[in-house]
C-alpha cells in the first residue's frame, strides 16, 4: 500500500512538473490612450444605405466597451479605417423546384489598423461573416436589421481580436 502511494506521488509530481512549460498567460497590452474610427466607405456593388455609419458605430462601441481607450476624432494612437468591400446575397441550398431554400447575406470589410506607437501591430486585412435566412422570405425590416447586427457583432469582435488581443 505504501509503494502505491509513493508511485502515485511520483507520477503526480512528474505530471504537474511537466506541465510547467505550459500555462495561461495574459495578452500583452498595446500601449495607447486614444483611438479613432474613420468612416468606412461602402464600396460594395450592392449598395446598402447607412451601412457605413452602422459599421463605424458598432466598431466604436465595441472598442469603448472592451477597452479603456478614449475615442477621439483625430490624432489618435490607434486608427481604424477601411471600406465595406462586399455586400452579397446568394443562395446556399436549393429546392427540387430549383428555387432557393436558404439564402445567405455575406458582408466583407477591409480594415487598415495603425498603431502610431508600434508599427509592428499594423494590419491590412479583410474580415467577413454571413447571415442565413429562409429562401422564401425577403431580407427587409427587422430581419435585415438583425442580420446586419449579427454580422457586424462578429466582424467587429474579430477585428478587436486581431488588433488588440495580442496573445
């Protein structure tokens, strides 16, 4: 019985010790006090009025909610700019009558991020997400608003992760 205790103790010690090189670490912080979000032009072929302002506000709100950076209109340490490059509705599945059973709204946003305090953090990247809806329905009114909100929530979180969450 004593031998079993020693073997268990040795195995437990080795297991815990071998995990020593791994661990949870905090993300490194970006040294900055201010940020600005410039207007994101809507250059997609299928133009949706007001989409640029909605995206800008969604990104600003998320950064303010998740960081201590102050929003300024110019001269910021961190700058976000870019354009909405794609706004597309396409069928994803079809019925036996060759009609769309399900449609997908896809929005893509090209983002240029600049960190004036560390140019190594700068990125130029496209982010995209989608919203699926029934092929028999029209994407209008509250469903369109819901689609835009879900897509922009995901895209802006991806942007924050890519620019500010430095693991």
